């Protein structure tokens, strides 16, 4: 596992480079991933706008900001994603905001289809669901936690809908985007701080 994670890190980029990639893809009307389709290209263009908006609008409460700045355990957040992923467009900007506040959290981003072995280590219910955040102890390079592909509250909405209707409809997917917009990243922030707390209990105090 560690060798695959090492390769994933070597193939990864930082958030600024990922944003530049998104901008270039949107301008060129292209997408990442093995499947190049008009739909995925449109999703990429839409996600570039979403991420740019969230980068400006996400707010972190002052008390949580102070805690994050005081976090003193060195970890790497390796996120597996693709440019067309709608959930990632809402989740990644929050992940980046938290990482930016901490001197001990390093954020790296790896593309799913370019890192198949890595993705296969972190499937969700047997699926290559993204975004997937892998939290790695920077000292031991051991995986200490994972997160994704959605905030817990959004995951419950998805699971409840699937249970009732069998599959996700375009109407539900639109409703999920509305949920993300109303939530303003706060559920993702709650989940991330909970994950940090589990690894460094003093963070909870």
C-alpha cells in the first residue's frame, strides 16, 4: 500500500496547480479522465466556475479557524478526483481553506484515472467514488483516515433517495446542488474537523 500511495503523491499536484488546470481545461473545452465526452466537458466548465466562487465565499468560523491554526500534527491530505466531479467542486475548496490555515496540513491532488491502483485501495461500496480524501501521517506515511466522496449529511440524502427510488435522478442531482449551495461548505468543515479531532484528540478541547 505505501508504495502505491508514494506513487500517488509523486503524481499529485497542489491546489493552485489544480485550479490552473481547471481554468485551462475550461478555456480549451476539455476534461480530465479516460472518458472524454461533451457532458464531462460541460461539467468541467461548470465546476471551474463553482470552485472559483467557493474559493471567495467560504467562511470558517473564528473559533474553528483558531483551532485549525493550532493543529500541530503533520499530515498529508491526498485527494483523488477529476475535473468533471460535481461533488469535488463543492468539497475541495473547503478542504483547501482548512489546509491553508494550518502549517501542518499539506494538500495534494491526484487524478483518479491516472492513478488506478491508488483509487482501487480506497473504493466506496466497491465503487470508484470521488472525491476521496486520504489522510496520511506525514511522519510514518501510514493512512490514518479517509473522507468522501460527500459530506455525511449529503451522503445520507443520497442513500435515503436511492433506497426509496432505486437510483439517483437528474432532478435529485439538481436538488443536491441546491443543498450544497445552502450548506455553504459547513457540513464538509464539520466532517474535516471531526477527522482531525480523531487523530489528535487535543484538537477537540
